[in-house]
C-alpha cells in the first residue's frame, strides 16, 4: 500500500514532484509563484499552499541552468517562541531566517565554491568566512528565548533591509544569478497581528529586480498593515478546493 501523507512537511522536497497530480488551477498558481511578480497564496488550512510552494521550488531548481532563478524556501513556524528584550526581535529573526535560507540554498546548489564578500554580509561575518553555524546559533538563540526572556540576543551582525538587498544584488552579479525567488511558508497565518504587519512591510521592502517575495496566508484573518497594499504590492491568488467539483487534470 502506498504511503498517505497528511502534511507537506512529511514529504521530502526531492519527492514532492512524485506526488504532484497537476490541475489547471494548481498549474496557474505554480506558474505565478515561479514568475517575476510577488504573489500571495490565499487559502484555508489543508488546501495545499505549502505543497504548491514546494512544487514551485523543485521546478525552479530543475530549470536553474536555463532560467538562473534560485528558489529559496523559508519557514517562519517558530515565531511564537520569541521572547527577548530586543524591540525589533521579530524583524531581526525574520532577516536572519532569510539570510540563512539563501546561504543554505546556494551552498547546496554548489554555487558558493569561492568565498564571497556579499555572502559574508548575509552571514554577518568579515570577508573570507562563510559560517552557517554562527547564523544558525543566532536563530536558535531567538527561538529558545522563551526559556530565558530576560537574556539579550546580540543581533548586531544581522544586516538591515537595505544591506540585505545590496548583498543579494551583489551575490546575484557575482554568481550570475538572475533572481532569488523567496517562498515564505508558514508565514502570516501563524503570526500575531503586529507581527503580520511587520512581515508584510518586510515583504514589500525586499522587492527588487533580483528578489521576488511569495507568501501563503489564510483568508479573512490577515493584517497587512498600512504600508502593504494587496493587489498593488502583490498578485493575490486564491486556492479553493470543492470536494464536489470534477477534477480537471492537466494532460499537457
């Protein structure tokens, strides 16, 4: 009997495409995630938002030699564990998570054969060093801060938004990358309203010619804040599953 999975997290990323049965709606959403414009996937729990993001990630990775687009899957599932005295802890933690995900992805793709000064900016290190462990320790410090909420986490080495954008632009030029496609899952629907507003400010501010942000949210419970305008700052794609509807499978 074949395996039955309740959640996308239970499927290895390299196995995702083996379980993908393409429909017209899914293909449209995936192509949107792979495209140049920022995209927000809107759908209730269990409709397959994470799965579609993983499919987009695998397809982009397979097409890298021709498209030069690097897919970077980022999860923010541990946001509820942050409890430090840093007033900007949530923004710093998100930035650290994104930096780590980018460095990990380009390292796994074999693109960091030579040390890069712009990669060091992402890692919060001086020239000549690439240390994912240091960045990982910083992230863990934030995510374990609920145990000791009075302890301070040193975030001085985390780049700000402009430094991150500059580093990604320089990294793209150095490695002949056309664009980074950020696929940010387990995002706004698990954040507090104040965190949601910070997330969508970051989403908007990260946009550049070499960075495309994509995220998944729940319908009706997302607070975008004053600085982010849905439909203007992103393409909104609704994912609906009607169990009574006839399945339209793509045969192309």
